[in-house]
C-alpha cells in the first residue's frame, strides 16, 4: 500500500502530459485487465466463428470458378473440333472440284461428279419478286393460249 500511495502522489505532482506517459508504461489496474481479457475472448471467438464461414464462401466461389472454367474449356474444344471438321470438308470439296474440272470431256466430268458425293450447297429460298412481278408471272403461267406474251 505504501508503494501505491507514493506512486499516486508522484503521479499527482506531474503535469498531465508526463502523467499520461507514465501511465502508458505502467501496469493497468485489475479491473482494466479483466475488461481487456473479456474483450480479447470476444475477438477470438468472433474470429474463430468467421473462419469457417469464409472458408465455405471461398470453397463455393472456387467451385463455381472451376465449373465455369471447365465449361469454357469444353466450349473451346467443341469449337476447335467444329473448325477442323469444316476445314477438312472444305479441302475435300476443293479437291473433288479440281478433279472434276480436270476431266478431258464434259461427259467424264458429269460422271465423276455423280460418283463422288459433293456437299450440297444450301439454297436460299427467299422470294426476290415484288407484288407486280409476281402478278405478271402468274398471268403468264395461267395464260394457256399464249396471249400474254407474243412468241414469234
């Protein structure tokens, strides 16, 4: 007790700045130590509770990232395969066309074209006629006597 009284009396004689410096390096009171321990326990329990949640969030996000990466790689592989198939078909078609064009007669060219399967081109079946042209064509087709057009 005597040491405590002498310390507190010394602190009272100091100016506020010196007292603050002195108390900063002195040991805190028992009450302050107990509050500090309780606060440390709260912080530790809070951190321990947050770690599994963060790990779960990270693993879910990493799993989603891995899934997206796998889907992207699969799409790229399908695209490469499609491009290779198309390139092969184009080269084969060019080779067949070259063989057909190099035939000595037209009859041989037609025969070879019929024997070798060439990929059929997609034909665009859109209507390129306007209403007036369509009406005129229908008149010509319906005219059995040939009165719409003069054939000389």
